[in-house]
C-alpha cells in the first residue's frame, strides 16, 4: 500500500466510524489495512477531541456532509503532525496526495493549507487533555477518585493477551513455542494467561490456526473465576449472551464434563462463535440463536449456573475500542439499562434453587453494574449476593470491578448471585 493510500484508508475508516457510526472493528475488517492505516485510525480516535479543536480552528468553513472523509483526512494529518515521529513534510505531502485517492483532488489546496497552518503552530495544551466526551468525563469524576488516571489509561494502547487452549496444549508447551519463535511474553494470574511484549498479527502466533491459543484480554479471562469453585461435572450451565464465545470457550477449557447451553440473539455473532469453536476444537456445547429476554428457547429444565455477559457501553474497553468515546451518547447507554435489567430478571427464572448467576459487563459505569444488580436484589426476595474477590481490581457494594488502570485488564464488572433453595 502506498503512503498516500494508507492515509486515504485511515480517512475512510474514520468516515465510516464518524459518519455512519460503525465500530472500529467493523471499519478495519471492511477493507485491506496496513499497520500504519490502523495506527492512524486508532491514534485519531484516541485523541479525537483535541484534534477536532485544532482542525476546526484552522478550517475557515466546515465541509459538506458528503465530504466527511476529508475531515477525517485532516484529522489524520493533524495526528501525524502532533503525535507521531513522521517528519512534517512527509506527513503533509502524503496526506495532501491522499485527497486524490479519495477521488477529491479539488480538496488538495484546502488540505494543504490547513496542515501547513497546523504545522506552524505549537501544539497548545488541550482543553480536552483527557480526550473523553463531556458526559463520560463527568460520570467518571463522579464515580471514581482516580478518574484522571482511568482516563489516562483509556488513552493508552492495550496489550495483546493470549489464552492457551488447555484442551489442545499445556501453558508450558505453548510458552516453549513462543520462545522458539522469539516472541516475548509475560505470565499473568492464571496459568493459561499470557501477555505479549508486543502485539502482533495472529497469523504470526505459533499454532494459532490449529487452535492452540486464543486472543482474550486478561480481565475477560478472569470472568469465569467467580464461578470456578462451584462448577462440578454434570452440571447444567447457561451462557445467555455467549457470542463470540470468549468466556464460553474458556469455561469449556477449564472445566470438564459440564453440560453447557449457549444462546445469543445475533445470528452473525453466533456464526463467528461457531467458526472460533471449530478452530479451538470445542464441540461439547449447544448453541442457538435466541432472545434471552424471552423463555421460548428454554426446555424448562433449570440451570445450576447462569452466565449473563450483558450488552453494555463497553466503557471498560476504550483502549481497544476508542470509537466508543467518540460515537456513544449517554442516552444510548441509558436506554440499554432497561435491557440489562430485563435480561437479569428473565434469566433468573431459568436458575435452579441453590444455583448461581454471574452478571458481567465490560463497563466501568456504576449504572450498568451495581445499579442493575442492586435494583434486582432489592426486589428479588430469593436472591443473595455472594462476595467476589479477584487478584486485581476493587470490591463494589454488590460485586467486583476490574479497571484498565491495571495495564493487562480491561474494565470488567462481575456480580455473583445465589438463588435460595425452594
Ligand atoms: C458482551 S457481548 C458477549 C461476549 C461474550 N460473552 C464473550 O465472552 O465473547 C454481549 C452479547 O449479548 C448479545 N445479546 C444482546 N441482546 C441479547 C438478547 N436479548 N438475548 C441474547 N443475547 C443478546 C449480543 O449479541 C452480544 O453478542
């Protein structure tokens, strides 16, 4: 890919994210990328708020809606000038030429003028030094004494973490494979969890195609820990929001003889889950596309354990998904609270007396976490909160919160509830 094409691809990625509210994962999968086009896309989103200030200040009039790709291109240029080691002349030249790639050669003059202006200005300390939208900034400040450290952590690059598939190999043997391939790693809290020194494409990982390993954040790998001591062979377990299957497969790898039922509402995500299951060699579960706010999919045989990894804001995963900072509105998060409560309430009905339910989010916002669980246990007479304690993170009133300030975990929340025996 030519240098100008890399800038144009990044501008197109941003156009899809900013204009069409696509996710960064969607945008990156949509067209061929180079490592620079990805880096430019992530970089712009991480520093979006201050880059917009700079570009808006240097632009004499805004672009038409159909030219949002050019606005993305200017952000790509501003990011290179202020936040990378790319020499200014190369950054400006290639970004201006990228207007051709976007089939808008008429815009070369304005792109050139704006980027030259920016290159002559010292980068002033931004009002948006934490690069978070106002609503999220104020929620984090209300909810966390360490809000600034959290926002700082959200703007850092996420590490690449691996889960060794213990059905196919041992952690020791896999570590030996990494060493032979000269890939640096660190161990983490669980024997199967590894953190790479430098992220790399999965096709460079030994045995990836053969299913020896999966990519999974360490926080996500801690998710099944609260249930671990209670799982026994032969028990019926439901994973109610299962796709693409990270926690489900970890469960199947770590515990023998479970009778696992998985459901998810999204057909395309269930197809992804099935593809990953085939790579990892997992066949000991059933999966169906079904709505967990309903009971029509259920055979009325109670589950001993239920895992409810609800859809949420993803506010714990901003390092991996900086698009969320830019596109998510509080009103959207708020409207999902009702669904989270409904999922918890409905799935409770499928749990046996004496059984446990693990409620899980990848959010650091109290409303989606203790807010949902607290409202539920206050009205549900047969629900008891069981304490959760993990090797990192902090206790909350009803559960446990992992925070991205611990470098190897995204922000996750877990609450474990037990149903009284009848
Ligand atoms: C946080 S993701 C689950 C991630 C998954 N547990 C893992 O570890 O890979 C939430 C999932 O909930 C699913 N979902 C949303 N609403 C649902 C519903 N009403 N019933 C079942 N699944 C639902 C989404 O399709 C999405 O796959």
